């Protein structure tokens, strides 16, 4: 354990705390968040797929007790009654087809005596974010076809407001909206289908795919596993470096290195002695040095003998030209 005392230093303690905190966030917050979104998306898609085959029912059949069951969301329903005039409410900060929009909510008085919010569709803002004028719903009794939706939660700090004389909210929460319009509303709302009385821009159904939430959740799980493994790798690397430092300090000899013998160098070939037979003065080549032979050497030797002989002594090997010069000018 003495080798791990360096882990008690402030730098290592901070690093360990950060790694543990990151792993905790991955396993208990980030991964469950993405995996939970994947589960809810799959459940929504299944409900939408089931509603395509389910028969249309009156809204009063699935709103007993004033609430809507979770498994009944996206069910096709009919509602018979009248629109409440001059009671429109706009929903802010919505996006339809990638563009900003206002959704229009209007209370609808049912023949049963209850009232339900009807989402009539959307309108586009004008001049930036200003709400445009909204067409009033038709009066008189109407029978509407739509899909039942669950109420949205209230967002803290996003209270209803009135802008240009029109009430506006951030979520479709029937409780607070009922207080604005002055009547109790069922805990849910109806989203109109196409070609319905009072309908505006049609809100499309969500795409029936799970999205990337499952892969995101698995990635956060992988990050939570990799963070402690990375810390263990750095601890192991530090231990290895400390072991090497102790070995150098103790004078531990390095591993013997096998000597490498130099490659033998072939001697430069020597040029064999040869005689130039075509030259007037034959030469013997010893390497790069030419040694003269033949008549030249004989003449040198005869000249040496001439200097040692008397003036009138005949010489051997005297050439024809030398004899003529001797007769004309004398031996010298």
C-alpha cells in the first residue's frame, strides 16, 4: 500500500473526485434520462399505431370522472356541442414543420354539460413574433372529429399572460386555462383532424420512430464505465514511471546490449603487373605506378658505363644516330 501513497496528493484526489462524479451523473442521471425518453417515445408510437385500428368513440366514453386514461391518448373521438365564442387562447413557442407557430385553443361546450379544450390548429406569427389575428370559430352545434390528448404539465416560471388583448400560455394545461376562460375543463384536450369545423393549420402526427434516445443512453453508460477505467490506466502508468525512477536511482545496470560486429570489407583488387607491348618504352605496372623497362633502362645503364670508361673506349649498344654525332663532334 505504500506505493499508492501518491494518490493522497491533492491533484490525484481532485481527479478521482471528478471521475467519480462524472460516472455518477452518467449512471444515475444522463443515461436514465435518455433511456426514459426512448421508453416514452416507444409507448407513444405504440399508442398511435393502435389508434389507427381502434374504432372512433364519443369523447364521453373515455372521459369518465373528468380525466383521460394514459392508454387512451391518441384515440380517435367525436365531440358534439358548441364552440365558446371570444374565448380563444394562444399557445406560445411552438414549432410546426421547423417554423415558429402559435397553436389556437378554444373551449368546446359538450352536450353532456362538460367542456373540453379543442386545439384547432396553428397560425404563423407576423412581424417577427407578434401574434396574428385568429379567425373566430363557427357558432352553433358542431360535431368534431379529433384525437384525445393528455394535458401538458405546468412549467414553473411560465405563467399565463395577456398580450394584445389575447390570453397566451406556454403549455396546454386545462386547469390554468379554465381559470382564464372562466369555466371548468376536462383534464385533456382534443386535437382536430383535417377538414373540421373551425379548424386552422393541421398539426401533423409525430413520426413513428424511436429516435436516437436509445443510442444516446447506451453512450452515457459507456462513458460511465470508461471514466474509472481511464483513472486506473493513469494510476498504473504513474506506478510504472515511479518503478523506473527507483531503478535508475539504485544504479541498476541496463540490459546488456549484444555487440554488433562490423561487416568485413573486401580488399580493393590490385591490378596485376602487365607490360605494354605496343609502347616504344615498355613499362611494368605495379598498382598505379608504371616502371619503365626495355631500351630506356638499357640506355640509362649504358650511359652510366660510358661515364666510367675512357673517352675513346668503344661503347656497346650505341645507336646509329649516336655514332654519326660522335664522328662529327667527337665523343663528348
